C-alpha cells in the first residue's frame, strides 16, 4: 500500500457472476481521493438515467479513505453510496469497525457492486483473492451465528479471518418495504403498509429471486 492506496478497485457483477479488478492511475486518486467522492464517480458513471433505485441497474459502492488502515485512532472508516430509494438522489452513509481496515489490508480501495443475483451470495475476500460464494445456508441468520458458521466452511478454517460481504440487490417488489419521504414537520418513523410497527432493516428472501 503506497501513500494510502492499493491502486485496485474491485468490480462485482451479480447478474453474470463476473469479478474484475480495475487499477486506476495516480491521476485518478488525486482527483477523487476516496470515500464519497470516489463513490460518486462510479455512481455517475455506471448508473443509467432514470434507473430504479431498487432495480439491478443501481450500483452500490463501498469506498475507503486514504487514511483507512493507518495506525491512528478512528482510521477505520468506509463510505457506502448508491442511488437512494428514499429521495431518488445519491445517498451515502459512513461506517466503521474492523471491516474498512481489513478491506484495505486485503488489497482494495473500493468495491463496486451491480446487477442482481439469482440466489443469495456473499463476496469473500482474503489477501487479494476474491470470489462469490453461495450464501443459501446463511440466509435469515443474524450476524454472530453467520460469522461462526462461515468460518467452519471448507477453504475457510485453515485461512486467516477473511473479509466477506453478503451481497444481493433487491427486486422491484421490495419497494413496499422502503420508507417514503417526510411530508411534514411532525414526521415520525415510517410504517409498513401491513404493520403498525416502524420499519426495520430486514431483507426479505424474495429480494434475491
């Protein structure tokens, strides 16, 4: 990793199952740096005008900062960005934990995900190696049991802890699960059409079919 960058962007096409690595030059990193700016570049480049935010034409970008992985406090940060179903504009969010730094150490500065998988899959990354793996046996499980189960699978137990990411873009009928924009000053958490309870971050199995 030179000057905070690995010089590699991982592109994942869920529809075809193809994965490729882009190696931008120095000029690219000087212009886009990382994080939101880098994510914005790929969204504007890859997402066609009028694309359905909940359709396979949308793109999810996970982009790291130049400081991610540095030996300083608070350095492990990542930006997740895509066309927002809530506003129709570009939305982004920032996160932390071990994942951002581990992704940088695994050899990549960003992941660009597009398309729609026919079944649940996850992206496995370990020391520069990568592949899409079947996640049917993990579908519906919460985080900790999923991590424990995956580390017992073949080709995982004998390797160092890997960075992996469940990926499956939703289909159009998932729109009913998404909150609608605020319409007034007394706006509260959105409600599901069939339930009085506030919406939660759940992912119906049908999204991957």
